[in-house]
C-alpha cells in the first residue's frame, strides 16, 4: 500500500507540472484542427467530382465554395486577426477553417485541386449517339379488297381407328425393328395391332362344331329321304298293278286295300323325312351364321389400316386394356391437304368455289403451292363470327404437314394510283390529347443526322406496311429500329 501511494503521488505530480499541461493543450489544439479540416473536406465534396467524396455525407448544405473559404482565410491572416496557433472559431464550418495553421491550408488546397480536376473530367463526358436503323418510304399499288390470311393445314381425310372388340393389346405393328410411331407411313390393309382373341377363337370352334353336327343331320335326313323315295316308288308301281288286277277281278279287295295302305304309309313317311331335312337345313344355316359371327368377332381383334396414310397418333401400348370404340390410332391421307381459314362476313360473298389461290409457307421459302377454293361455310362460327373457308392443295411430295401455318392472299381489283406506305415497325403512338400516330424521319443538318418527329395520317394496312396520307414523302428515311430510344431533334447514328 505504501509503494502504491507513492506511485500515485509521483504520477499526479508529473501530470500537474506546467510542461505536461502545455503538452495536453497542444494535443487538444491539433485534434480541433483535424476536425475542422475534416468538416471542410465534407463541405467541399458538394463542389467536387462524385468519384472522390461520394462516401462523405454532408450534415448541412454548404454556404461557400472552397475557393471563397481559402480567400477568406488569406484576408483574415493579412488583417492580423489570425495566427498560426489561433483558437478556432465556432460560427460555421467555413469560418472555422480560417483558424487552421497554414500547413493544413496547403493540404486543403491540394484536395480542392484534385476534386476540381475530377469535376472537369466529368463535365467533359459526352453521351454516345443512339444507333438506329432506317428504311425508305415507298409507294405501292394497293388492291381493292385484297387481304392476307393465315390458314391451318389439315389432311383431306383423317380417320380415328378403334377396335370393335375389347381386350388386352397383344401385338402392335413393328417397322424397322421398332413399334409403329407417329409419322410412319402405313399401307392399306396393314395390321396395326391385335388384342387377345382366346375367347373369340373358342366361340369359333364351338360354332363350327354345331355347323358340322347340323350338316351331318341334314345329310342323314337326305339319305333316309332317298331310301324312302325308292321304296315309295316300288309301292306306287304295285298299287298301279293291283288296280288293274282289281278291275279284271284278278285280285281280291283285301289284297288291294293292303297294297294301297302300304302306299299311303310310305307317302306319309316321305313327307316326314322331307320335314326333317328342312329342319336340318335350318339348323345348318343357323350354325353357319354362328360361325360367321364368331369369325367376324375374331377378326375384330385385329385392327387394319383402311387406306394409305400417315400415322398421326398412337394411343395404345402392348399390355394395355382397351375398350370397344376407344380410338387407338389416327390415320390421315396427306397426299392432298386443305388450308382452312376464316373470313369476315363482308369478304365471304366475294369468294367463289373453284377459284385458284396461291399458298406460301415459311417452312418452304420460295415455294408456292397452287390451291383451289373448295368450300365456303354457309353459316358463321358462333364464337369467332367468321366463315370457314377451305382451299384444296395437292401435296404429292408431302411437304405440307398437318398443323402447319400457311399464308394466302385473296386478291382484288388493282388501284390506278400508288399510295405512300411506311413499315409498321416505324409507327409510334403519340401520347398526347389528339392520340395520333407519328414516325421519326432522319434528316441531314450540318453534316449531322438528326431525328425529327413527324405526325402522320394512317390508311389501310398492306402486309407489313401501312399506307399514310400525310406527314412523309416517298424516299425519306424513317427509323424502324430504335425509335423508342430517341427524342425529337436528337442526333443519331444510322447503322446498316
């Protein structure tokens, strides 16, 4: 305790000396100077480039620029109101800076010079020109009532094939080492699939056995009929002889009656056998009908292609159970197809059966298919309110596939005067009160390409272009790509 007390006394004496008190004052003064410089840097960040002082938030908006603060500092030093070690003022961040020593002012001036250089670099940045694509305004001859339609390709004949008999699928047609798949070409009469036929085969055997039994009974009855007929013929001759003898009193009446009674019994037997033969024939016919029915049911276990066609769909697998009437395959004849599309009621009367139309598709560029108008629906579709139209197209090479989208144009009368058209991609909707349309026209001005907004009046649509009645002239260049990125009067860069 005594040693600790002595140490505390010595420590207090050391820090209470005049020299130590002066050192503490100098340290506090330097700390205040550093804080004032830091406030100046934060204030001058409002006049410098963002790249230097983006992370220095200012607590209050600056009242003076950095150069004015430095000028204020120099004036106060010339007046003699400041010294290198003068106490800082507390009126504001900028008047406080005026009390800094001269060495700190040099650092502040260097920072201002760097920041001003950053400002000049930012101000020298120029926005690059917006690249755009242009297309010339053209003149075209429009056709009166002409319209382009999109149509769907459908096969001329399409069948859903189903089994008449239900059961488990035992076999499916194999082509090139695999089961038949969508897109395979199937020949007429080819067996596509087969279901289990054990029950139907047993019925066929039973029906055939009944037919054989009926045919045997019929043959036996015919044999009895032949024997009875022969005996009856002999009895008839004896009766004729007995009749002649009775007339000559050469035979007694009882002998004659016996022969006649035998003839009558033979005749009755003959009629009975004929009835048996008729019944046997009926049983044989019934058995034959049963055999045919059983064989037909047995053949229904196989599904065969009724025509040459393209397999569009297969809905069964080996081992699956299928019910009678459930579609198993979809077969289509694509050697001839039809293009189906809808037209409004105003265009339907102008379509004539037998007219020829040209069909094109992007799947076969440069190829035109000639089709003939084959059907116009007499009533409109209740949902779309359009009339279905069918155009028959020969497809010997099967280049048109079911489900493809094709285009065709129903032509009309050609107008005598051309119309000015612009691409649809160049058309912009103006967001103003009149809510019209406009395009950007690129013009040359002092060697620069300037985009100018032009209001236009639109007309009929002609394919990928639209007719305009005012606003632009043929040959002017309109922006078709990048129009939404420019403004009126802006300089642009045209790219090919």
